[in-house]
């Protein structure tokens, strides 16, 4: 059957088709049986019936239908397969499938999956287990070995990621897992891009002596990726790379999209012959450029072809300088307050560390700001002045505000747009006839020409410009009496702007009007960043939440669940599964995190030298179709048709008179239903299985409230902890509504801690010091609201010397040295702990006397306010030396295991009450604290 | 699907004798049924509706000179000054030939019918016999009896039928004279021409015929559908209809055309034509036939053609 891509599983069955003539003969001979009726007026009927020949045989089409049905059944039994494929050689004890699911695999992902599925099918057919690893998944992802069904589920659940592959670590894991499957064959489904460490990775992977290697490479690898998009003076400069294997001159089109996904600009990127890097310029007006949110190469559906743009390409850095003492107590009078408030939504504000102008200006200029706002600065020291002039001449925008210092200072031709008269002019006031002046129409020449003049703004004090011939064209805003409010002048490439009034609301109410913001926005738009700022170690470190992520297919999507906040300011962050490319921040301001760096190259992956036999494969969709099911379905459908036809011939539908049409409709509906059922029955239902290892323990841990203790490694200590919490649990069940589950021992280095409200940690100096990671976990647990109860159990072990520390105490100090411990205090007498269930003056355990240390509350300094304590914080840490667990510990019979010191039954009872109070405090927070307000509240309610 | 109709006794077409015996068993029952039917019809036999020798009062008329004085009704004449003669209705014995079709097609009875056509025909004939006997008419079964007068005419006719054995398919009408009435109960399913041919004798003799068509409702409404094989009970001929429901309309047209043609022919000859469905009451047909016989109709009309 070379002319038809069809093969049969059991071709011998096709001989059954020879039976068709026999079936035909049988069918022709047995017509459907008629109803027999005695009918006297037959002669009359005969005259009618003469027109219709009496069918002695079934109609030909019914015969054909039945023959077809028989033929279909025979064909279906022969198990035909359309587009058969060759089975891959199955060798070895298993199959290790290593699939690249990085960004470069995304365009062809369906083919990759289909290819991998075929390999899994073949492995399943020969009973092999499958090791399935993806190179862009989490480093702890389960790689198997799986059986075929689990592998298929996992394969279908895996999607390409918009991140680079991490071959070395994944291959190392696969190689380690291959130890259990000696002689397995390895299938590498690569995305075709070389990456760092490939040689070592492949060396590791093939070091186990695989039985055979299947090597699959895409025919075409991602053809272009955007590496740079830079906002330049005359447009957006785009840089793209393509694989070095691609040498023909080529042109790709890139489009710019705004934040709503509308395409607002186009540019062509040209690759020269043999050049791997292409450039293009997107010439669009400046206003439009500010709306760019992403740039995408057309026709490339992978994450590398998309570049998101953050504010750094359009957001300006604005330096702010003022000479006024910054008095935090009166922020509204600080000169920079309104400027800061107006600019911060759309500009990055840079302020100098130093208060000294001579130092502050060079510090600012180092930040290469686009614009510097100087609020009421009079004289500028010479070296700083010189630098500032250079900066302005190179394109900086200097905005100055008047004020008493400027009014008193002399003229400065370089850094003021106009010559000023010394002193200031005051309008209005008790001793004056003049009125505060409003602002008139903005002149058409200035940058504010499209703003409406604010009617509510009046200026009562200003500095005046010397009238000159060109004052009019330098004036950007006027007062009603014609005196300039804002003047500006070009200085080579830069601009100098002066607001003739003060930046705070003392001289005019301009700074508190909306027009002020608009004016500053216009000025910021005029400015240009003076170079890019290198990230510095001492820069501001911020953690930005994921905002919009680039999906593997290049679209912008909401962040996936495993995206983590991006830490900016500590140098470049690699693109990983936790920091996928995209925008981080919030809608007020974002930072772009792009896949391809400016110096990225796309090198094709070369097949390494492999000792084992290699089968080359291409990616292809699964075009093999098993025709057995469709054939059987068609036969069933024909059988249904045949049944309907027999009913019809037998007059089942007709002859019912008016129900005729309804019956026919019902018949059609039955046929449709059957067809639909067949269709849906054949559609496979694939459901992703999102269960993870460890779910059982987690569900068990959270289904009941459980007390937890830290496993120290010392069996006796752990047994006491367990028995102690067990005894406390029993006491809680007896006395309170809380019925905790069995106490849980947690390994702080490995177990999830977030499930437990309280962790009891007996300090054992003999145990090993917990690792830094474990302590970090404890720290995170405490930060997230958990509480650790440290118990040094050494109340009477300390020496007489107050400074001496027992080994346990010393160990506790070592541990706490690495934790962010808040200020502590012994439980004050009005603390919630003293009344959360029982009224307790002290907190004894087996020993008595050690205070219980908790986080110091806010009003620790002024004790008179104590009864009305505020704050929701439950202390994250408690420290005692009284050996609570020892006092609580009971044996299987419920009898205490250890005597108290001194041996006093009441002390044990108090110890249990302490435990109850602690647990209640953990679970209810300061609810009891609020109870003290109840009398006051009731009194206010008038009761 | 249950069958719509069946021949009530499953008889062989040739076995006429057996069928006659079957009929003989039926006759006593049918006689009783006929009596019951007769009682529901207006009892009494109306006279000739003209003056003549009889027992019943017909009219008073003025005396005419020359008449016998004994005919004067003195009681009436005493009331006023005129003299009246009492006329009596003419009541003369009359010969009525009765015949029911014994052919196998009459054995048909469908599900909706209460009796078979033969049984209905016999009931009607016997009921008429009873009715006529009470009225003093002479009744006869062509080919079986000569005209006779008896108070128990129906019983005697029944006895004759019981002992008759096989009956011919067509009545022997040679003995029918002028001024006789002939009652023929049959299904008249033969082609109209054949029927007319054998009835033509009566027309020529000047006898008055009353045709009672006994029809089964299934024959008239043709409720068959689907693939159906039809069998003729007389000839055993079979016909298979692929979709019987499609034939219904044409068949009903032909069926009613036959009936209309016969009825029109009868009307032209001054005969009566009555249709009785076996799902209706026998008395309906009896009343109609009775009325038709009572009606004064031209014996003299004869054959007009």
C-alpha cells in the first residue's frame, strides 16, 4: 500500500472482505417480512396497487448500506493505521527523555510534545520506564522515572517557559537518576540554541554509557530576538540578534505597542549578509514614544522577540536641590515638598546626600539627571557652578524657583534665563493697593501653550525680570499685569527655566494647583536623560512584585504563581523561573526585566560527540491515526441508519398520521445525538494533575491545629518535648474548647513551618548548631507571624555570677545572633499572656523563677498607658528557662513524668495554665487585650 | 402490529359444506338476535296504503248511489245528514324474496367491527323474515324455498338454512315474479358490472329490489400502513403493498365510487340501496329497509332503459 499511507495490524483479516458477495446474496434473498392481512376488497385494491411494483427484495440501497457496514467491520478488525510511523529502536532498560522547554522551544512546542509523546509511547510499548526532565523547570521538579501514563500526564502539563534553559543542572540530575537505570537510552529533545556550559552538561549526561541516543533538533531555531531598545533623540533604536547560522540578508519588522496592546509604531530591522546583529530605528514623535510599553518582532511567537520597556526609557531622573533646612515637623513649608509631590508620579527623583551646595551639585550630576530643580538657591559656588553650566550646555534642563535667597543674590547670566532685578515685588497685603495677580493665557511660543490658564491661581510675591527686548519671547507664562511668571531660555543644547515665584505656597498658590503639576510635567517631557545610570551596589535596593509577565509565546500575561518579586539595585538579575521576563512593580511604575541582554547572541547548538549509536530525529506532529475507532463508529452509525431505515420501511414512522413529522424529527434527533455522543466519546479528556509530593503531610498538618516542637536530634529531649506537648494537649482538651491534634515534631531545616502556630524549641547545648539556612527559615517563620518558644531549661544551672551563661543560654545567644530579634522584655503584669485564659502572675514550668521574655510592646517607655495596650502583634518569640515541657510531660497513663522543683502539685497546675495561656495567646492574639475596653464601650453606649 | 381484520372462522375456500354447517350452528343464535332486533323496530306491518279488502280502517267517504247499503257506516252517518261509507285498507299477501350472500368474503370481520359481515347479513334477513311473517307476507329464499306464509316464517327459513348445506354464490332468481320484493344482503365487492348483470334479471321482471350492502369499517377506511401483504379470502390471491398507507386515498376513492355507482343505479330503477356497517347496529339498516319497502313505489316502473 505504498500509494496510500495505510497499514494494517492484522492484514489477514482483510480476507474476510471476500465474504461480502455471500452477504450480498443473503441480504438480497431475505426481504423484510410484511404484515399479512385478510382483505376482501382485494380486487379494488389491486386496481390501485397496479401502479407500484411489489418489492420482493430489500431495496438496493439498504443492501448497499449493510454491505458497507460489513466491510467497515472487517476493516476495523484489521486495525488499520493511517500514516504509520516507524517505531524507534527500543534499547536498554529505560528511556531518559530530556526536553528543552526554554523560550526557544516555544514556537514549536506542540511538535516537541508530539515527538516526546511518540517516544513515550514506544517506551511504553516495550515496557520501559521513562525518566522525563525539562531543562527550564524548577530545580526540584520531579523527573521520575515514571510509567508511561504519568510521563504523558507530566508532558502534557508542562508548558514552555519564557526563560533560558539550564542544561547543566538538569542533565546532572538526569545523569544521577540514570544510575538506577543502567543502559537506558537517552533522548535529547533540544531547542537548538547553545547555552553556557553545554559541553560539560552533555558530557555529564552521556557519561553513563547509554544504550542509544536519540537526538532531536528543530529545523528552524528562533530567528530573531530583540536585545536592545533605546530611546534616542530622534527615535527608538532597536537592536536584534539572529542565530549565527543564518547568513542571508534579511529584514524583519518590529512593532511597538502601548500598554493596552495597540500597535502604535513600526520599524524595519535589517540584518546584513552574514551579520548576526541587525539594527533599526523607530522614528516616531516623542509623545508617542512615551506610550511604548513593549516592542515585538512580527511573526516571532517567543519570549525573545518581545522586549518590555519600563520607565527608564522614558522616565526622567530629576535632581532636586534646596538650601532650606529640611524640617520634618513642617513639611508643608519645605521648598521641595510640592515639587516632590508633583514630580514623583512620573519622574525618578534624585536628591543629593550632602546639604552643602558645593558637594550636592556634583553628587547630583553624577546621577546624570535629565532635569535639575533648584528651589530658591541663590549663589552657587564656583566649581559647582562651572559643572552645572557644562551640564546645561550638554542638554540639561535646569528649573529654578525664586525665593528670598534668589531675590537677594546677584544676577547669574549662565543659569538664569533673564536678568533679574534685585529684590522681590509684593502684590496685595495690608499696606498695598495692589491685588494679587492671576495668571493669564499662556503664550503660544512656550511649552505651556496648550494648557488652560488657571483661574484660581494668584501670585502675591514674585521676582521681576529686567525688561529687555527679548523678554517677550523668553516668557513662558505671564501674570495679568504682564510681568513674567515663568521664563525660559536655551543654553546651547540645554534649557534654563525660572519660575518667578517660590516653590512653596507662601508667594503664590501656584504650587498647590493642578496647573503646577501639568507645567512640571511639560518640563519633564522636554528633558532628556543624560546617559544611563550604572547600577551601583549602594543604590536603592527594592523588591518589586511581578506585574506583567512575558509568556512563552511572547504575549503579556498576568504573573504566574511561581513568579517571585524582583530585587533591583543589586546588579543584573538573571532570568530564572522565579524571575521570568516581564514588568515588575505596579501600575504606577515598573521595571523591565527582559530575556535577552544587550550582548546576547544566538548560537546554534552543535551535536556533541557521542560514543553510543545516535538516531537523528526531527520534530513532527503526530500524524498517525488509528482508524479502528472511526471505522467502528462509522459501522455503528450505519447500523443505526439501517435500524431507522427498517423502521421506516416497516411504516413505523409513517401511518401515525400527524405524528409523522414529529417522529421524523425525533429520528433525526436520535441520529444527531448518536453522532454527538460518538464525537465526544472520541475526544480525549486530559486533566492536569496538580498534586505534589508532600501534599498528604501538609493536609494532615493543617486539618487540625497542632502544637509543634523542634527535633533537636537528642532522643531524650525530643521524647520530653513530645510528652510535654502531649500533656499540654490533654490539658487543653480538658479545660478549653481547643482540641489540638497530636504534637508534631518538625525538622527546622526541611519541614514546612507555616502550618504551626507555635513551635516549642528546647535548647540543647549538646545538639549540633542549626545551619544558617535553618535559622533563616526560623527567621522567616517568625516574620510571617509564627511564634517560637525557646526553652533553655536551665533556671538553676547558671552560676552565682550574673554574667555567667549556662551552655544552653550560650547556645540560645548564638542562635539569636542570626535572627532578627525584636526588643524583648519580661512579660509585664498587664500583658495579654497574664490573662488570656487564666489570670497568672508568673510563668513557672518545672522550675520557677525565670521570667518569660516576650517582644517589648510599644509603650514600654511610659508605663502609665499600659492598661490600654494597642497593637495587633503577637510576640514572635518567647524565651524561658523554666523547662515547660518537663512540667507538662505525661506518660502513657497520664501521670507526670518529672517532679517539679520544688515538688509542688500547684506549680505543675500553674505550669499547665501557663501553657494554656500561651496557646490561647497564640490563637487569639490580643483579643483578650481588647476585652479591657468592654466596660468603657458599654458605658459609652449608655448602658 | 396486530392485524386489522381476520376472517372470523378460518375456513377453506372450497369447503362450502363445512361453512354451511358452521352457518347452521349460527342460525339459532341469529334468529334470536333477529327477534330482538325486530322488537326494537316499530312493530306492525303497514298496509298497501290504498282502499281495498282488509281489516283495518282506511277512511270515511260519502256514500255514492249504487253502492251496497251494507257498506254504510251507520254510526258515522247518524252524526249528521250525510251518509258515509267506511273504507278499509287493502291488505293483500305479498311475496318478498330474501337472500344473504354466503360467499367467503362475507366472513370478514375487522377488529373494530362487532360481528362478521355474514352474521350481520343473516341477522338482517332473518329479522326481515320475522317482520314480514308477522305482517302476513309471503317470504321465500331463492333456490331454497318457495314463497310461503307462516306466522313463524323466520323459524322456518332458519330451519331451511340449517339444513341447506352448501349455498350457491349467486341466488337463483328465476322464480321471482312481478310485484315481488327482493331483499339482497351482500357486500357487493364484485365489480359493479358483474353485480348489475345478475341483478338485471330482477329489473327486467319488474320486481323491486332492496340491496343491503354490508360493509366492514376496515374495508371502508383502509387503516393499513407499512409493508402489508393482503389476501383475498375468496380467491386466495395475495398482494404486497410496500407502503400501504400510500394506497389509502386512492383505494377509498375507488371503494366509494363503486358504492355510489350501485346506489345511483338502484335509484334509477326505483330500488333502495342501504349501507350497513358491521360496527353499527343492525336495526338501523332494518328500519331503513322497512321504510323503503313500506314506501309506495312504482312497481310499474320496470325497466326504463
